[in-house]
């Protein structure tokens, strides 16, 4: 979760579901519109991938227009 202390609100969050052994699924990454383009979502995804790096597989599903965000 990314929290904006100045405005006392959650700016972005990510969720993963995992068996803790083999796989994880990331069903949700959300960034409020006023925080988009600041790298917050990208940072949260990076941290989640690091946290799940010991797993064999990490699966993520997103809308077609968002695939570019997750490439590279």
C-alpha cells in the first residue's frame, strides 16, 4: 500500500494471493487517478515481485489496454 500522509489517504495498493510455496496470483493493482504517472504502481509491483521471488510462478491478469504497464 502507498499512503499519502499529507492528504491522509491511500494512494495505491496491490494484492496477491499465494499458496506460499509454488505460485502467486496478482488480481489487483489500483492507483487513484490523481497519483497516476508518478511511478507508485510500478514500485508496488516491483516490491510484490521481490516478495514473491522465491515462488515458481507469478500470474497476473489485466485489461488489454494495461499490458504495456507490465511489460519489461
